[in-house]
C-alpha cells in the first residue's frame, strides 16, 4: 500500500532528479541510535550520477507546492440538543411503527383461514 508517508518521502527525495544526495540523515550518536534529519546545506550532492526521472524544475515546483498549507478550515462537529433529540425521536417512532405494521401483518396471516385444496385441485 502506498501510504501518505511513502508518497511524501518520494516527493521530497532529490535522487529522482538524477543527482546523488547523501547525508540527509544521521545517527545522533553511537550510544543513542536515534536518527535525525541533517540541514540541507550539509548534504553531499553529486549532480547527474544517473538518469533523471523528473527535471530539476519539476522537483523544485513540487517542493514549493509541499510548503503550502493546503489544509481547509475544519467545520464544527456538533449538533444542537433539540435537533439531536428530534432526530432520535423520529428514528424511534419510525422503528415502532414498522414493528407494529409487521406485527399486524403477522397476526393477519396467523388468523387467516387455511385453505384446503378441493378434489378438482382448486383452492376453496
């Protein structure tokens, strides 16, 4: 599965421009095996070491787009008490009326006179 993290890592990886880029991360220390990001100005870059998949211009454009805050304002996730109460009451009334209708139908079926077949095969 291609998750958000994988896609973001791919979009931010300059290797797809044909450049070799090393030193993007480092281990904090030999005792603390925590990996930390290295500032971009400290990366080691060797241009045109392999065939590029995308142009430098496209890569730079993507980096600018990734810096934008594209999140939209979140709407309020609440409902007024009286609207919730009315919705719940309506749902309950609907379920009760459906149950009553089914009960009446079942009662009519159970009390219906059973029909016997006549010698001619017709129902009487």
